[in-house]
C-alpha cells in the first residue's frame, strides 16, 4: 500500500531525532495591547470636584453559529453528539469625562503643615537657603575645597574697600500682614456661606449629587459652627 512508506519514513525520522524541531514548534499567538485615543473640543462649566460627561460611544455585537449532521442532529438525546453550537458577544463602552479641581496653595500648605521657617545664613561651614514661597529651609554641606575658597574670599574681602550698601526695600509690617490675613479669612468665610446656600438650594431641588459638591467646597473654607453644619448635611446625604 502507498501508506506504508509514509509511516516508515515518519518512524525513522522520529528515531533519528530529525523531527524534534518540527514537532516542538506549535502555533504561537501574541496578544498585542490596543490603545485608543479620542479628543473632544468643547467648553463646559463644572464646579470644583464635579464630573461632567462630555460624550461617549457604546458598542454591542453578538453572533451565533450552529453546525451539525442534518438527520442525526435532530435525535432527542443523542443529537447533541452530532451538533456544534457557538455563541459570541462583545460589548464596549468609551466615555470622556472631565473632573476639575481648584488647587489653592494656602490650603495645600495648611494640609501639609508647612510654615514660615525663615531664611538661613552661612554658619559653621553649613549654607542655609530658602527657595520659592518659604516652604522650608534646605541645607547643603560644603566640601573642604569650598571651605578653603570661602576662607580665602573672606581674607581678601577684609583688605578690600567696603562695598556700597544697597537699599533693601522694607517688607510689610506685622499690622499689614495681620490685616491681610484677616481680609483673606473674611473672604474665605463669605465664599463658604455662598457655597453652603447653593448646596441647600440644590438639596431642596432634589439634586443630591450637586448639593454634595457645593457642601464639599463649603467645607474646605468653613470654620467653627458653619463647618459643623456642613458636615452634618454631608453625613445626612451620604446616608440616603
């Protein structure tokens, strides 16, 4: 028969090891990630911490395939052995939302507990400096070469004529700083009352989510009794 030579050749190849590389190879599939990007050119109005839906697309597809033997597949019980059924469904959703957040530096500093540490000066071989908005006092150790250069510059400066004193502009007085802080506190309190009233109006209109947004904005600025009232309304809305 014509089949015998084919079987014999396959057996010899397997015995001699010629077919190892052929049998070791299989179907290899690599699943690559998909990246989809979309942009929306529009202008919306959203409160601090609120979320606005800009748009989106929802897709759904389904398929069904049945195969089988025409006569045997209709048998009551044994027909399942001669039928093949495949069902597939695919759902996808793509949404574009925006959630703004107003960052107030004074609030962030208060949360982190950052204060006014002042500015430093070179003392004991250590250089102190303050950068930015007086967030802290980073210190840098001087190397031996830097110390020698500093001593040499000080020695040379002693023999040099004194430089002209530059006029340093006077900073705000303690009274001005205190008045400035009081005005800022009054403004924050006024904003807290405004947001609290807007939250009450939204709650009365049945818009619980909008009311929560306004209450959260009021809680960031409120103090004392007003903050307790805002927290009470937030707790009541969260229990609903």
